[in-house]
C-alpha cells in the first residue's frame, strides 16, 4: 500500500502539497499507479494516481470513513532528552506501535529547553504512513508539568520513576482502561519534589523493571506494553 497524507471531504481527496512533490520529484511515480490517501482522522481514499506536470492527484475508486482506532488509547507525557535524536527515536517507534497522544514535558531537571515541535509532528506523520495508520497521533505543544496535571484524571494516570524508596506497582498490576496516561521523566529522573507532588495528586507510581532505562527507552517500553494489550 502506497499511503499518502491529504484532505478527504465531500467524496474528494486532495494530496498534501509536500506529498505531491515527493510523489513527482522523489518517488517519480507514474500516472495510473494505485495509491491511497488518508487524512489522519480515520478516513481512507483509494484510487489511481493522476500526474499533471508537477501536480499529483487521485482518481478515487472508493472511500472508507471512520476506520477503527487503536484501543486502548495511550498518552505518554515525556521529558525531552538532551540529545534530540533520542526523543525523535521514541516518537517514531511509539507512533508505529499505535500511541494515541504525546506531550513533551518541561520538568525541573529537563536540560533541553528548545524543541522544534513542528518537526516532531512531521515525523509522527511519516511514521504513521510507514506503519499504515489512518488515525494520526496528537502531538501537543511543549507543556510544564504543573500545567499538564491540571486536566489529568489520576485514576488512569501513572508515573514511571526510579525512586526505589517509594512504593511502585508493576505494569502488570495496572487494570484495563479505555485510555492511559504515563509520565516519563528526563535524564536524571523527576525531582523528589515532583514525585511527591504527583503522589499528592493521586497519581500512582509504576516500576518498569529492575534495570534503569533511558528516557526514550522507557517511553518505547510503555508503548510496547500498550501495543501488546491491543493484540
């Protein structure tokens, strides 16, 4: 399946401008090839490619609306790593495994203060297409931990931290919910103040095992745990 991003409405599909350039200049696809277009909102158009100069369009043969979403829905709020490649790695792999939403957190120990969120969103789109997702994940703007917690339900929100002196449950002890939110701290973990603050909010702490995982590894681990629950 050759899947591209675009807009779908009123029985029509328009391929995104950047995608059109990729089709014509990079992939050098030919008129009449079979293609698919998704709007990332669960709609999928199938048809054949139409090339007109430097423009690419689709002759629609069929449209599927409201394709099924992944369940349960996973939201990971994660602090950015100092090396931006690592957080980008996390985003790519988490998207491939069906993550529903990602928030980049600013915490007390976060070393990276600047992040190109538009680039992260483009990577999420690319990973969605590669893994044949028709529902693209939500990538939120960077947010402070205190602001993020204002709208969180503590019942299905969990924090992964490395403080062995505080009570933590195992991932397998978490009951089944329709959606989950996991908080993952920066290199150096959440501060003791933040961990206590989260506990006061009723957010339960979880252990990801005996090994100390890097930030991006912890994120991928949780995404894989949730992916296993989808199967």
